[in-house]
């Protein structure tokens, strides 16, 4: 290689080295423009904002304030004031963690094609907030507000704005009932349940819910009633199918004549609170007709809907919620136990079995109920368990026609020492008919009756 060529080669290498050095210096200068910051880049009081819109994934949602918030696309849409306050609250003190100054290439931050663009309008001006990509260093969002800078924000607005129209609807709310004073059913069921803490006609202290039937006040299972109220309170009305239902739409949801209407009178948890909550439940009419015609209950599909009072919003509810809410009959909420009392309150039990009568007595010792027969204390709780185990497979008012398998006279250690008469009669090979205080009540699994008979025989024949 000639001397001149070597010289040109060295000059070229020197030029490249200088260019690289110059680029490194410029990179250092550029890097120095990224600085930590706790700056508040927007400070917009919520009440000053008159319009809010955002574009995400090619779709734009816009809202304006006209006394209350309205949806630009349909003023009939019920906008949640609380949700709008939540969205606007992000920009009352919109703070950042890092500031990048003198930005020339917004593309490297994902801000030339932002993931979301938010516009906030006041009487004076409109602010535009662009949300870009994430910093690979700390996974914070790049944001610009049109001032020539890029920021890494402390709180990512996308967490709040990654919603569709359903995210800002003013859903109907189910109140915290506090103490329910009355529960009324109409439609598929037609009766009322009242709360009566004292003075109820019952053998149990825990019975506080009653219904009237043929002039008689009948106790309900408090746990079942409370569980039902829990189903109502926990329904979670979020999956709306229309927000402005006209009469013909109500018909398509089976809500023009609801299958069931539930009314709950309640005292609120706060002083002077309370009111009446009304819930209508319906099912797709065509589907309901198919289920009526098919003894197998159709194909098992349940498409059900709910509406609160006169609200224009209709919600779809799950099939499991529908099934639970429709289980509202007296039989669904009454006690299943044949013995209408607590076993701990039994002071004396007379058993009629195969023409003979056997008497069991009890007394409390050290806070526990001890059972005796023939003056001898009984060990174990087989008899008590068998007595408690008598429960309804189904309810009936049929009169007994078969032989009485076993009869029980149960005296209770309560005011007035009330006595309960129970007769268990042969019904068929699988069931016995339970008669309590002269009234037919339920069919009981025959094996449970046999277990009671065997428990008695194990004591008296020993």
C-alpha cells in the first residue's frame, strides 16, 4: 500500500473516531436532560372541567356537563357522577416522576401514535393528555401534555381510562339493608314475611321471621331468610343489557309481568335511614315457554334479567342467581327439621313404639343437657342425633293412611313447659309421613325414622 493511501486510511479512522466521540458526548448531553422530578404538570379542579373525552383503540367516548354529566352519544344514558369525579380526580394534582426535556422524537416514547388521548375542557381552554408506552427501566407510562416535554407519571391514567361505556354507567345500587322489617313476594309467589323479635309463636328463640297462613302465624328458618336476603343484597347489578328500556323491551326480557317481584322494607344502618327496595326478576319469554312444555326443564339454559323498581336499566343475571332468587316459596324458607324446637330445650321425651311407652328425662349439669332412662344417665348422643336428624325431604299436607311407626311426646323447658306431639307414619318403602301437633308436615326419609327406632331400642332393650 502506498504511503498516501495509508495516510487517507488513518484520516478516515480518525474521522470515525471523532464522530463516535462527538456522538457519545451528545448522547451524554441528551441523557442529562432526563431528570427526576416531583412536578405537578396539571392542576385542574374537577368542578372547572366542562367536557371530558378520550380516544382508545380507535373509539372515542365524550361527555359534557349540563348541570350533571351527559354522554355525547345519548343524553338518556345515565352517567355516574361518582365515576366522572374519579376520572377527573386524576388531574387535580397530576404528578410525575421523571421529566424528559427538548424532545425531538416522540415516537420512541409511543407518543406519535398514543395508546390513549384524553381531552379535558374548561371555560378557558382544552388540555390534551397523551398516553404512550412504558419505560423499560421502571415500567412507568410515558405521557405528554403538549409542552414539548415527555414525562414518566406516578399514577398511570390508563388504569382508569381503559374502560368502555359500561364503565361510566350510573348503576342501580342495592342498599345495605340493616334490619329488614318485612319481605314481600308477588308474581310467582304471593305472601309476606315479617320480622318479630319478641312475642312470636314458636318453640325456638332464634325464630324471628314469620308469615301468615289461614290466620296462623308460621315461623320461618331465620338462616334461610337471611341467606335469601344475602342473595338479593349480593346480586351485583353490573351486566346491563339496556339503559333505557321501553315497554316493548321489557316484554322481551320477561319484565313487563315479572316472574317474581321482591320488596324489602328495611331500616338503614344509619340513623333515620331505611326505605323499600324493589327487585323484579324475569326470564326470556320464549325460553320460559319451552321450559314449561318440557318436563326436563328445557335444555337447562336460563337467560334471566333483573330490574330495580321503575329504573330504565335492565341487567342480565346469572342462571345461579336466578335459581336462588326464585327459591322464595314458603316451603323454600321454612324449617326442615321435624322437631320444631332446639334439642337443648328438651326436658322430657315419651316414645310410643310397638304398643309400649318409654320415658326419657333430661337435666342440666355443668351447663350441659344430660339424658337419662330408668334413672340411669345415658352415655353418647345417638338418641339426640337421631331425633335431630329427622328432616323433610319434601313438604305435604296429605293425611296419614299407614301405620304409625313411632310416636313422640316432647316436653320443652320453656315458659309454660309446652309439649310437641310428633307422629311418624308409614308412607311407602322410602318415606314416612311426619305429623306435628296434629298437622301433616313433611315426608321424611324412612332410613332416618329407622335410625331413631334403633336408637331407642338400643337403650330400652339393653
